[in-house]
C-alpha cells in the first residue's frame, strides 16, 4: 500500500520568548535551514512567539521581509493573545502585528497542542 | 465505557536554569496561563529548576507569593539537589528553599523522567 | 524473554546555540550529571551545537579538557555545518574544531532526527 505522502514527515515547532534580536535572527535561520534540508512539502514549521519574543511578529520588525519569504514557503507564525492583551494594557493599544502572523489564544498552549500532534519542539 | 478522567490530559514540564529575573516571571506566567487555559484538574504542571535557575526556588525570592498561589492550584516545584550541593560548597551552607519546592536528586534527570511519562517540555 | 540491554534506556539530546560561556559550562555539567545518574551504558548523550553556540566546539575553547573527558565516557558532540560555512564566509576560513566534534549537515535537522528516535530534548 502506498505511503500517504499528504502529511509532512518532519514537523517542527520553534519557540521564541526572548527580546534579544539575535534570537529573532537565529529562529528565522533555523526555519530556513529546515526548509532547505527537506524536499519541498516534507517540512511543516510553525514559529510560536509569546512574552518578549512577540516582538518578532510586530509589523515594524526589521525581519519582516524574511518572514514574508518564509511564510510564502509555508512557515506559519503564531502570536500569543495573552501577551498581546498584556501589552495592550501597558501601551494603551495592541501592537500592530505582521500580517503573516496568526493570533492564537495562548502561545504555550499552542506549543503543547503541536507537541501532542507529533511536532518536534526546538527552542533556539 | 467512560473515559478515565483521573489522569490529567495535559502534562507540562517547564524548565528554568537562567538567573535572569525576567525568566522567573515568564515561567510563572506560563504556568498561570496553562492553569487558566484548561478545565480545573486537566493541566498537570511541574517546574524544574537547576543551575542559576534554582534562585527561583530560594525562600527569599520575590516571586514566592505567586509560587504559593500556583502551588495551591496544583503546580509542583522541583529543585535540583546537584545544584543545591554545589551552592552549599560555595556559600558554606545550603540556600534556604521555598517550602513549596521539593528537592529532586537531579534536575535534568527529573526532566527526562517526566518527558518519558508524556510530559510536554517547554523551556521559557 | 530477556530485555534487550544493548540499547541505552535514557537518550538525551542537549542543545546549545548561545554564545554565553555560562551556558557552555552548564551544558557540560548537565552531561556529567546524566552520566553520573545512570548505570554505565544506560545514558546516551549527544550535544548539538549551532549558531553562536558552536563556539563550545572550537579547538581553543577553554572547556576542551572537560569535553575530552565526557567524550571518553561516550558523550557525542555534533557541530552544525551550516554554521561552520557561515562562519567561514565571515572569517575567511573555517574555525578549527575540537577533534571530539563530529560535523553534521544541519544542527537543527540533527536535533529533529534524534527526537524522532526517542531522544529527550533539553535546552540548557
């Protein structure tokens, strides 16, 4: 019986919660290296950001062009709503997010859901 | 047949080994967000601290009141004895721990035991 | 039927991508504590370094003697070739690696392979 190739074999959830810009670069490098390492469609990659790491997904983040390119290759970006709401309280309004980002209710809950679905967790 | 609801569906091991106070806040936020995200009793959460991260579990840590509240909601705190013994050598005596903390022989061994039991590992 | 004891029961992949020398010490402490916690041969440990964390595996790194000792106890060291190639571009030549290190095509891909083989992922 033919193997079902509709499901990606390698599923990764990459986690960022640091403010450090070098971590932002590193996590995007990681996603790119994963895309390059596997045949097209074999790597399913989701980047989950919460806490100070949510800055990666701000609209004005300097890495936005790279994120666009990764999103076009299928990488997903998940932004924590708990963090957004906390920032909105401090700033008076919610920060504007990069359009490639999808808001999820809780970043850490999202990570748990993905790991339970067989995603490999890596924290750069 | 009724599903066995005696076992929590979502089990998380949260790992701290950084001295950075912002990581201490973040890991406690993570635990709180997990408790809030699941029905009562569905989330089993253990925080494991070793190395410089053990400071979270010192009796005088500024986050002690939040830790009390989390412990009352079922969150467990595990403190690495390898680290405690190393600190005792440097300081002349073992640091006094928060009473909510349980000493485990090795923090990294404890993490491994929990992951083998199906806990989802997250490193804030 | 006798249990197959040829396979280590506890397999860990430890991940380093930070430049911070304290993280280098911590990850080596972790490996040592794991070796000490299990009967000889029961712990299979691989340290994977990429990005700024690759410095741990440079020939001139101050921790080289400890790494020799760990390697003699069976700990494996994997150095990311993507990172090496990037550093070679910046420096004009590839940094010289500790002879205990094995070059792998991609550090993050290696982590994924190990996790899929049942390794417990820990990021000190």
